[in-house]
C-alpha cells in the first residue's frame, strides 16, 4: 500500500482541499511508493493565511527567542536523522552513507549557524551623520516568504531556504518538488513540533502549485532553487507585484586545470568525484573541464580511469545513485545521443540496468565551446573536456557560458590562482578543490545563475529589509 502525504498548514497535517494527488516514485526502482497532494488555490490560500497570521507574532520575537527554537530544530534533526535519511534515500535513491555523512549533519549545522547569525546582524553604528540627528539602522523581517525547492537535494535545499528566512523573523510557505516531497514533509513534522503554528507551512504539488505560491498576493518575497527557465518565470511573475526575488538557478562549472598542477592523477580523481557526486545532479558539479593542451592526454586518461571506477547503485560501495526521474533520464540520454562527430565518449554514455534511472559515469572529450553539452546544464553524471592554450583562452572559455554559479582553478602558481579567481565570472571560485561548501560562506551566482545568496550572513541579510530611522535630537 502506498503512503498518502498531507500538507502541513497552520501547525497541522491536513488533506489537500483540491482532492488531487500525484504519484511519488522511488528512482532506484521506478516503483510508486507514495502519493502527494497536488495542492490548488484553496490549499495555497490556507497556507498563506496561516503564515500571514503567524507573522504578526513571529515577526515580533527577539533574535534570541528565534535562535533558541532553531537550535532545538537542529537538535531534533540530529535526533531524528535516521527518519530523515530514510525519507530522503527513498525520495532520491541516493546511497545511505552519502545522506548520513554529507547531508543530515550539515543541515543541522545550517540551523545552528543561522541561530547564531540571527543574534549578530550587523550594520553601520547608530550615530549623528547630520548635526542634531541620530540615525539608526533596523534589519526587519520581510513578511511571508514563498519558497520553491528542487529535487536534487530536497531536504538540504529546503533547509538552505527555511533556516535564514525563519532566523530573520519571516514566516514561510514552501513547495517542494513534486518528485521529492517526502523528506520536506518529514522536516515539517520535525519543525512543526517546535515552532508556533503557521510559522512554517508546506504545500505539495506541481508547477501550477508553484506558480500559485510565487504569485500569491500575501507573499512579500519569493525564493527558488531551480532551472533558469523557472527562475525567469518567477522573476516575471514577481515583477507584476514588485515582490522581492531570490534565485539560485543552476550552473555549468568550469574546472580549469593548468599544466603546473603537482599531481595529475590526484587532481583527476578529485575532479571526477566533484563531477559525479549525486549523479552530477548538482548546480555546482565539476562538469566542464578545461585542461591545458600540453597535459590533455595524460589528464583525460586519468579522469576517464577515475570516472570508470566510480560505483553507482544503492549498495554500500555506491558513490552515487540514480537520476531523479524519467524526464531527467531522458534529458541526459538525449545529450549523449547528440554528441557531435568531433567529440568522443571516453567512458559511459548510457543508462545502467533495467531497474530505476541509473546512468553510467561519463566523460566526453573533444567538445567545442558552442556545443550544447558545453553551453547547457546536463545535470547528470557527465563531465566534458576541452583544451585551452593560455590563461586568456581559459578565461574566455570558462566565462563563455550564460551561467555564473561556480568554478574552480587547479594550479600550483599562487599568482595565477589569484588572477584567475578575480577574473572568473562566477559567484563561488575554488582553488585546487571543487564542491565543498560551509554554513559561514555564501553560495549564489551571477548572470543566468540568478541572484541572492544562500547560506552565510549574506543569506540572512537577503531575508531582511533595511530601515533607516532618523531622530531629531536637538542641540
Ligand atoms: N553543492 C551544493 C549545490 C546546491 C545546488 O545544487
């Protein structure tokens, strides 16, 4: 029998008034194991009404009061990690160890970070910038935030959105992806035991539900992690009502490998890991290698060897699991079916097995800058290789895409690392590493990767509005 999920509105689990459901599929088997409400206007209205009402009180709490509750959420995530992991592994098919080691403890840490950050919001000191007048800066919550989250890291991406929004004193209506709602509903169960009713609400559903959340008149700000197309559509909708917008829209990370790297094999192994992690379904995946022409052959061989040795599946030895859904499998397969004649598939390039949506670790060499696999996000376990001649050529190719989320430089020349970091047109640049992130540092892009930062105090600031209060104080 399949589980039937419910929405979480005003502190209670409730059936959707729409009466409609969609199937939730385990991507490692292709089998339906749950059903989620496809929420309609009435459901979304109820969630926003609850969030707006809760804001009257939550928006007046002190940072310390909110911090104490966020710390309790972090503790509850640790205590109930097994439940979250089970929900997420079923949602996504990802290997249990990856979830237990890389995601759930990090999600708890994000709540702890934002609990602390809420109490230390900074701005210019109060003072007399005009004679006889004292100026004060206030960071205030914005109101009700509508949030839409993706299917690659469903729980983690929800936490990236929820934690700063709540820490700043906002209330939230969140819609998870229709293919992966289960772990977010689990999160609602955990958070719902701790926060006052209405502060955090979850409505499940499809794109239309997402559009209702984004367009809702009670949403003062909308935040999404998703595709460029989805982000543009959100920004257009939000523009009609001048809502604030926060967009994290994917990437096409360049991985610039210079001829002076100390250890080609070690770099290739690290880059394969960062490109194939989570089946490459990561907006920061190390998916687009640019290697100096003088070491191309040796590097391509080492990368191919590392990729080919990467295990996919659900077992304990698996590094990554399946693609998330049949549409994504079709998308990745489509790119591979259109590999241009001047390029060659060095390893992989095909689906694996009869069950679920597994795809082989794949390396494609010899691509050119205007090839679709270089220009567009594949979001699968696929790493492309191009060559460059010098720093200028590397930069032109690295920056020559519409995305601007993240990239990396691999070199043992410090000056070169600094020059490249400055000139790479990406919101996150790694040097001699790729993909790690921390609660304290911002994650967010430039260009078509969107605007607004997740994580860090910058993320917290994005969920506040700044008010200048000026007092006439006399002589
Ligand atoms: N590596 C974290 C990426 C978040 C979005 O995909």
